[in-house]
């Protein structure tokens, strides 16, 4: 008998028919003799609607009240899922983040999970009930409802699996695994049977929608075995996310130098014009942004050899953070010292990821040559040990993905 944590995303619980299907999936695992705890997201579209209503009232709402509103979606789904389980004869009880409790820090909207008290959930399972936990939400040290960021139900599920010492955490979604690229754009994309935590972490952080970045990071740290499966084809094998050591020799031989190609349209380029080129300026720019919880990604600074010269500083943030970022920079204009702020939202980030980059040369050359052949201009470049990312004009995103997928030999036969 295994202890499983099953997490169902927004599309999996998109309406009452789908919630009934989720209940049947849970029943199959119970019939197989497993213990099960369930984590659910809000029904697809619900969180977006709650965010929209909040922003219609205030462009910059109080973060505590924002969390109180947007956390409501998971409460509805958790209750409906428990009802669906009860309707097919499975004792079940829903639990909200504060009831478990899932304790977080006080960073509303992007709270980090600090501890999960599993006592009440273990008792629920020992009593023969299936606990259904509302993902995405927790409770702050001040006793306020917090949310752990968009896609945070994945993180909550992994954190719960780690706390319960579960044998596996299955992430059910609308795709049947992790693909070499988005199959909706690249029709020749291939499903991977296994992928390493390192590669999945890079792909998630670079725009792959299958798993949330922090969930992969936590799973890697806590050694939680993950499986990505389809809610709508649960009998189809999914993709396992494992340690590099768990990748067999056959797995490694079958892998290409590049395992996947990802993209993100949720990008905005901010350029500070005429910034002083002197020590400490970067800290004055990125320190206040960090204090506001704004994540900065790609960074480029033009370096001048002239003494006391002014240069431009370019970086990217998510589009949802643009207004707050610009306001923060303007509030600190005197301390930073810059002439103007320019924003460009018509950009996208395209990345290639693969463990093979550690031992193979020419990966960057292939990327740059392929994009040049398609007349796609690169605006910003960022690299790590197993990834290369470029910022391009958004209109060329799909062309770039298809061209790169072919160039790296990832197309399915």
C-alpha cells in the first residue's frame, strides 16, 4: 500500500462533470489499496474572474484583502470534490489552508510555505476519510489568509507530500506528460517518459506550464517523486520527474543534447535610460524591487569605458508586475539617478534546456544561427549551465519554437 498525494488542476475540476471524474480517479487508487490525500485548484477561470473583480475596484489593492478574495476559488472546489466523493460512497472531508494549518510567511500574494501540520490529515485518513485540501492558500503568522502565487496548488501538493512522507505526488492536468515543446504549437513534439528535476526546474521557470517552478524546486529539495498525468486519459502513462541518479543509462542514451524548448509570453522589458555607471547602482535598482516582491529575470547593462559615463540598464519582469515595478523605480528615481523608464510588452522569452549542454559544445551557435536564418532578432540573452534563453519579438514566438525544435533534432518521426 502506498501513500499518494493527488493534485488536480483547474481544467481537471473545470465543472461538476469533471469533478465527478476526479472522484472516480481517487476511487481507483483507493480500490488499488492506496491511501490518498487530494489537493485541488480552483475551477478553471475562477481565479482570473476573482482577480478581475478585485482590479476593477482597485488597480493596487491591499494584498491582504486580495488574498482573501482570490483564495475563495479553492474553497469551492475542495467542498465540491468532497461532496462528489461522498456521493460515490467514499467518506471525505474538505480542509482549507488555515484549518490544516498550512503555515506561511506574511508575503501576501506570494507567500512561502514554512510548515504543514499533518496531524489532522493523518487522523482523517486513519478514520477512513479522504482529505481534500484547498491548494494555493495558507495562513500567515498574523492569522490572515495567504496565497502562494499563481499555480501555487502544485507547490502546496508537493509540500503536503513531503510533510506526509508520501510515496509519490501525482499532478493531474490537461496534458498526459511533459513534452519536448508545447504540442499545441509544435505538432512534432514528443512526450518524455522521464525528465530530471534540474531540467524540469529550468523548463518550469522558463515558461513551461506543466508544473509550477516552486513545486519542482521543493520536490527536488525534499526528494518527492513526481508524476505528471492527464485527468482525461488516466490510463495513459505520464512523465516521471526524478533525480539525475534515477535516470537510467538507457534514459540518458535516448536523450538528446536538448531535452526541451519552452517559451513565455508573460514578459515585459524595462529599460532605465542614462543610469550612472558606478558601484552600488544595481543594488539601488534591484533592492527596492525585491522588497516589493517583484521578480527580475534577464538583466543586461551596457558598460561604458568612459569615466563618469551614463549607460542603459535593461531587465525583464512579468507583465503583471510592470506597473508596480515602474512605480517602485519612479519612487526611487532620486536615489538611483536615471533619465527615463521605457517599457516594452511586445516580447517573449524562448529557451532551450538540456543536461547535455554540460558536455556538448555548439548549442548556443545552433540557436543563434537558426534564429538568424528566420530573420528573428535577439534582444537579450541569458544562460546557465543547462539552458540558454533569448528575448525576441513576441510575433515570432511560434516560428522560433518550430525552427529550434527541428534544429536540435527533437521532432518526432
